[in-house]
């Protein structure tokens, strides 16, 4: 508002009361009205009192702000019909790809997509990866999806050396199908071919939620190609075991696991610590030749462990 020479001139004018007009004061003083010609002698300039000048300058600024706000409001009104219009087909929008940061936000988005899914879920889960996305750590959600008649297809990697090889075959669509391929992308989760979740960082802390029809179709087609190249993992490959082949404690833990309880919930129900529960689960997995929690669920359902008398009475 005031240049350094202008501040000096204004301070001098306030001290002296007036000074000659030919003293060449800074132009900003005259433009802002801080100096005015002496009515009694135009050869002299007098300063405007600060108590008068400040409100006048503030009022001028507020007037300009109000003017810009009015322009902004009119611009927003003019653009309102455009923002409601449907995008041109083939044109990407900002909501086509959303970056999800943090496990809770990723989990919430995936759970919502699973709840809305009705037809098909495609998933890629490499061997040794932690349960991602969250529904694989919450089997009851996937069970609800399958109960709605949805088809679940999962790509994983073959069991490590020493595990029982999978036999070719197909599993029922309602129960889910799993196939193995040596090399797989880090992960993928597609619901009804309308939304895809792609992990973007290790640890499941960052993911992309993709809703662009073209992009989702692309990744779903890539999944279909890998699916045709993969070797089916038949759930019938699980060894058939009688209930007596597994100790009662492990059989009860297995039943609770199949019911969808978490390790901590099972520990509370069984009055033991979480580590002990996980040891028992690991022993059951070893007995069935399972290499992941997902595969373990399949093998339990085919092994016969839970057949017979329900321990709950």
C-alpha cells in the first residue's frame, strides 16, 4: 500500500503539519488520499489524520473484496448446469481413480464394494501375502457374497515344495474357484467388473480404487488371461479326515474359524491366549497341507473334520 519513501513523507507531514507541494512527495500518498492540497494555500500539502485515513482505506479494500465475491458467486451459478451434466463418454473424471491411504480407509472401501457385489469377485493373492484386501481376513463377508449367488475366483501361487500338489479340476462357482500360477502381480480385487482395488505399496497401506469402466475392463481382461493360463487347485485334493483324526481342541478351534471368528475371538471363547490358538491352527494347516488361510478354509470344508457331532451339543 505504501512504499518506503511514502511512509517517510507521511510521517514527516504528520510531524510538521504540512510541507510544500513542490517537495515531490511519493505518488502513493496522493493516490491513497493520505495527502491533500491545503484549501487555504494550494502550494502546500496537508496530511490526512490516521484515524480518518485508515477506515477509508479499509472500506475501499472491503468494497473490492465484495466485488470479487459477487463475481465468484455469479461464476459458480453460471457453471452449476455444467457440473450437473453427464461427462462425455470416454472422458476420465477425477473420481475414476481414487488413492486410498491407510488400512482403515482401504478396508471400508473394499467392504462397501463387497456388500454391493452380486455377480462376481476376481482376486489375485500371491503366496505369502498378508490377507488383502480385508474380506479375506473376514471370511463371513465372502460367505455372504457367495450366499447371494456370487462367483468367487482367486489366483494364487502353487504350494511350496513338499506340499501336496493340486489336482486339476474345477470347484463350484458358489464355493469359489482357485487356480495357481508361478508369477503373479502383487495383488488385485475386482467386484462385478465395476470397481477394482490395486495395492500400490507394500504392507497394504496404499491402494488405488479404480472405477473407470475402461481401466476396470482392462484389469479384468488381464485376470481372465492369467486365469486361463493357471492350474486349477481342486478343493477335493484335501485329505479326508475323520473327526477323531484331529484332537477335540483343534476341532473346536477349526469350527470357530470356519464360523468366521478372528484369532482373538477364538482365544476368548476357548479361554486361551492368541499365540496358543495360532499354534493349533498351524497344526491343522500342516495336517491338511495348507499354505494360507484362504486355502485352509477350502481344505477344512472338504476334509470332513467338522462332520459329525457338533461339540456345542
